[in-house]
């Protein structure tokens, strides 16, 4: 963790030549994203596949999410679900709720180094989201759930696969994600971690809400950098390119 408050932020990141970005709820605000649609479609898929009512399906959905990292992995492991069928169904959503973001596009232009996407979604969905925001041109690789053999973040082997596929030295890379638990394996592998702060209850670890926000904040505090607003933070880092 950067504890030298007198040192400019960009100096603490001068070693970074590759930026690994999560997609959903990281590159756009949680409040304006399609996650509620995806959440509902996951619930509906599970209800149909397992012949459950929607309330029971929702409980199963969250159980699998917390146990496996994604509901998809829980469904494939527990019930032999076809992952392509699952992904096609749950990502059939309207992404026009995501606003274009010229400010983020400009900030990414100023940020030196290679940029890739590392997501638990699939490439077609990721491309739609990036096109909607207007920032797809900045990323030369999307490492998705298919490339990961459907093993999601935060499983360490998936990070190792992403690093190998992209040819990244973790010691010179930074990972930007909205979920603290997704940053822990990155830090263990030597990456600099950047938490885009998010305390949405859907992302909280465990099943009981009691005390979870405090627990989540404590986990997030372990990140090397905690970010309230991604564009503002990137602009603070961008002076790296001017030196």
C-alpha cells in the first residue's frame, strides 16, 4: 500500500506499463449499468433450468455467486449447464442504459502503457459495452470468461492464464477492479491493485448483510490505491506520459 502521502500518485505508479481493467461497474458507474437486467436474467435462467420459483432461484443464484465466483460456474459444476447457452441468455440485455463517456475516453488517451480488459463476462458483451462507452479503441485484448475456461475471477489460475496469454510481467502491471476480492490474487502475484470503490450489496461477500459493509471497506482498504472516480484518478496518473 502507498503510505507516503508526500509522494505524487504518478511516482508510485511509475513502474506500471500495463493496465488491466475490469469491465462492469469499473469502467462505468454502478448506478447506470445493465447489471439489474443481467441479475434478473440469471435468476430466470436458473428458475427455468432447475424448475424453481423465482425466489428460490435467486437464493441459489447468490449461493453460487459467493461460492464459485459466478453463478455460471455454480451451474456448470452442480448441474452441467452449457456455459454458452447461459452466457447468450444472460447477456441479452439493453446496454443503452450505459452513457457514452468522452471524459474517460480522453483520460485513457493520456494514460501511457498497454491496456487490456479482464472480465467474467464474454467478448461479445464486453465489446458492446466498450462501444457504448466509446472506449473500445484503447484495449488490444479482452481476456474473457471463455478464455479462462469458464473459471472466473478471483480464482488464481485464471489470473495466471491472463498474464501468460497477454505476456504481462505482473511486477509492472496494475489491475483496476470494483471488487476487492478480485484484487487479492492480483496483489499476491505482484500486481499493483486499484480499487474503484463500490459498496453495492450485490457485490458484498457472504450471505448475511449484518456488518458486511464494514467488512467490505476493510478488504478494500488493503488495495494499493482506492479510487472514488476513475476518470479523475486516471488524469492524476496521466502525467507519467509527459516525463
